[in-house]
C-alpha cells in the first residue's frame, strides 16, 4: 500500500533537508484514541483522533531531540529510511499483527523533518 502526500513545498527549500516518512495507526480504545508509529515502537493517546495524532507527533519530536549519533543509532536499529525530500508517494509500514481488525482504525502518514545537525 502506498500513500500520496499532500504537503506544501517551499520554493526555496534549503539543501540538506532530511525527512522521516512514518506510518501512524490511530484507533479507539475505551474513551481514548491510541496512536502508534508502525515504523518503530512508539505510542501515545488522546481524547480524539486529532489529539492522539498531535500527541504522537510530539512524541516523535521528543524522540529525535537528541544528538546526531543517537538519531543515527535509532534509525539504524529500526531500519527507518531518511528521505532527502518528500516524495509524492511512498510505501506505508506494515501494521502490527491484528491491528488491521481494530474497529475504527485510521492509518495516516507522519512527516518529520530532521534538524540540519542530524545528517543521515
């Protein structure tokens, strides 16, 4: 499965920009919404779909708010690709076993720009 990205691109995109294109699954659990990054083990939750998505975006930002060496280690351990730009389409990460049967499942891309100090 592939997803088409709808992202505004800057006309003056600085050289060296690097992006992570991640797959996020959001689904209801009780009175909360759970959000999980399929590319590695990271989860959060919120009171709504949008809140859960915002919380997982923040968790990704916090995960990569570290040294360049630690970022490279995290990405290498999990086999996450670093993109030099945002493609129009890219493959989604596989869903964990049984997740596709979750009622109310929503799968969305999450695009995270790595800071310039974190080369691939």
